[in-house]
C-alpha cells in the first residue's frame, strides 16, 4: 500500500524523501517523467487520474516536480509555465478528485526587494524573473484546485546529489586555485534531508495534528550569502580553496534574483514542532553521505 506519492522522482528532494520514508518504514512511490511527462499538455488530467487511481489510502501526495533552471527559464518560458504552473494545478486538481491532500513545494524566489529580516508567509510576494513568477502562479493554481493543500516554500536546497550548489562548489574547489562567488545575494541554505524528514513527518500526522491547510515556510535557520556558504562548505570539507567575493552584476546571470530571500520558518515550527538544524550540522551530514 502506497503511503506517500511523490512527483518529481529523480530530483534531489524526491530522492531524499524516499530515504526519509524508508527510515521510518513508510512506503514511498515516486513518479517520474518515464511514467508521466508533466510537460505534455494533452490528456494530462486523464493520465494523472490514472496514476492516482486506487490510491485512496495514500496519506499524502507531494509535488516536488518543478522547472528549476532559473536562468534558462528566461528563454524557455513556455516550459517553465507548463511545469511550474499548469502541471502543478493539474496535480492538485487530480488529488482533489481522488480525495487526497497535496503538499506542493515552492520557493523563496517568490520574494524580492530590500530586506534585512527573513520573509514570513504574510509578506507581499513580488517575483523578479520567470522562474519565481511561474512558481507563484503555481501556488495559486494549487490552492484553487484543492482546499486540502500545504504549500511549503523552501530555499537554497543542498544535498549530496549532483547539480546543487554544494556539489558544484566541491567539484570546483578541487579543480581551481580560487573561486569567485556572489556575496550580495543572501538566503537560507536548506538540507533536502531536513526538508524530506519534515515532509514525511507531516504525512505521518493525523488530521488532528496536521497544521491548518495553507502556506508555510521551511528553510535553514542560518542566513548568509552564497560566498559565505561556499566558505562554510570548504571549511567543513577540509578544503582551503580561497573564495573571492563578487557582486551579482559582475557574474552576469541572465535571470534576476532576489538580493535577500531568507525565509522565516517559525509558523510551521509553532504549528508542528518541526525545525531545521544549523547549517554546519547538516553540511557535515551531507558530506558524510558523500563518503
């Protein structure tokens, strides 16, 4: 019997969810593109209904599928909108038809503007680029389609799986004599494993323990720039590669990014007691998983 169904099977978060579910003996089924291509616009509703057929006893559906290539989204707007908005709404609607709750993973990139304290769920959203815009529209689509929803905004995901900032820094840190890293973008580094354990815990909660449906933040408690995070990673990994601070304008990325996108996770912690450990602790865990 499937207890947890996760869309976005091959992503770092979905893989971490599967590990976290196994740790507490919860069956987790992951749905990937080989089974259901969310970028295919035709008959998506029917194919989602087929995936969810017979899953009435499932505790929770988690949508971890997303178009996350922030820079490429500026030139591939149709694909970003299809995956982050249209497909998100379709999954939520299919869950509603099947009588299932949905947890939808969103992003800190729904925020922008000057700030020096972490964003809360009630703060005004104002995404800068296509990625953040399509993710915010996806939140709206999910909420409209299914009243039994939890929208979890997270930030700066790190894991031992390829393709995130940590693994990129470790690779470059062993290849180069120094690195230039942006220091004028600040956020909340978050372990996929901490987020995965929280999502599994939410699935385990009864209807009386589960927080009220709506929007929540879950991110690491430490606030820092990308450059500071790179230094922390090298320190924990025992690398002495120097990190040179640069500004985002010098880096020249195609997509605009928020200068400050740290998230306040207090609402979820107050509702559930679930929280994220400090960045140095989770970096050590991730590095141990790489060994």
